[in-house]
């Protein structure tokens, strides 16, 4: 942790999980990205804003590269925000601005990704060994007629994140890219 948070000790990590949720009544599938930061509980501050992103593209480059991001105030499950960017997203651009203002030109106007209505896992939750985890989820609907084309392929994925002092602050601690 000391490599990423000044003066911190212990182990922390971020992860992204790809989940699928079939919705029979609507005859559709939701593709969900669940972003999580887990670290010693003492390092979470309820004024902080967690911003994590995943950039993906199919290995055949059939689709343009897409970046989806999720921002949330620590411990506030109702503050979740979802961002979608085109292939010009650059995690090193505009770092002197708050997270939600960075890469403004790369934001997709008619975004497909949205917040998940399930808020129970968006709270700051206790985990093992004196740690806690904060999650943030985004989802996109994949209609049945597109599912085979969309899912029957291999993707590359890059994950990054930052822990900001607050939603409107440009000051952050960089989380390790994966």
C-alpha cells in the first residue's frame, strides 16, 4: 500500500469482475462490471471519491475500444456515477481536474452503460482481516439478437483507478493499473 498511499502499510487491491445477469421477462442479458477496492478499513475516508475504469476491446478489433468508469463517494451507495468513453480515452489526460471532468471530450453522448439498481453491495462493506471493500457497478443491456456476436469472442481488458480527496478535488492517489 505504501507504494500508492503515502505512509500506508498493509495490503490493498482493486479488481473488476465481469458478470452476466439473464433477465427472462425482458428476454435480455445484462453485462455487468463490478469494480472493487479492498484495503485496510483505516484508510477509507467517507469524504473520498473512488473512480475506477476498465478499457476493453475484442482481440480481433471488430469493435472500437470502449472505456467504462464508475465513481462513488466512499460509503454512499446513492452517489454512484457511471461514465462511458470512446476510444480516445487517456487515463493520463487532464489529471489536474476532478475525475468527472477528465477526458470530457472522450465521453460518449448517448451512453449505453448505466448504474445498476442493486445498491446493497455499493456500501462500504467489512471484509476479512481488518479490511473493507467499496464497490461500484456498471451494466449494459445486450439484446438476444446481439448476444452471440457480443459474447462469443475474446477481449483484452485494462483496469485503473484513483482515490480522490473528494468528488470535486483534483488531488488523488493512483491505484495500480492491471
